[in-house]
C-alpha cells in the first residue's frame, strides 16, 4: 500500500471534517494510504478511517470510545456478522439510533462490545413495522482485512 503524510493544510481540513461528522477532536500525524480503489487514513500509525466517506474503524472506535448511533444484536446474529454477513432485522434487539437509509451505524453485542460497522439500507421505522428484511450492509467487522490492518500497523492499543 502506498502511504504518505498529509500536508498541514490537508490534515487540518480532514480533522475539521471528522469533527463535523463525529464531534470528536483528534490530534496527531495523519497519513493517507491507497490500495486498489480503497482509501485509508492513519492517525499516529493507527488505521482510523477508511473510504472517502470517512468511516471509522473498530480500532479507532474502541481506542477513542467514539459514540456512534448503534444497534444491539442477539447472540445468534453475532457469529454471522463477525463472519461478514449483512445485518437482518430479526437479529436486532435494540435500536440506539433513528437509523435512516444511508446512515453509518455501529453494531454491538448485548454486552456492549462493538463488532461491526454497517450502512443502513432500511429505515428504523420500516424495520420496526415489517420485522423482517435486510437492515444494513456490513462494511467492516472484527477479524476482517481492515481489522487486521489496524492491528498490524503498530497500534499500541489492546483491541
């Protein structure tokens, strides 16, 4: 993967975008990495965001305790999600969001452990009324390629 540090101007712009989107102040040296058609952002060596949409990684969420809109899933859904499956409505036991189509949402276990990031494809209201169907597309989950990149890049956090 090609990686380079962002200029001070580009770093300030990215930090501002992150603050506007997630309400968090970050500091540190920011690198951008590109591989195939994917874009990755590293903060002080930790893979923190991916995609042009600035989707936070599970590593970043855990290290900085980033609060995102979330859904809680039952144990039956956990094993499928951490193997890359998309999230279906019957697996959701609690909505901690207003979840609209296109939202980026954190998936947690009943014990509050973040296990995946999804992109919502069905509004919460529709999911509650229909009680079936695909709720979100799995973008990143524990033990996927992004998770492995987080942990091989010298992250000092125990994630």
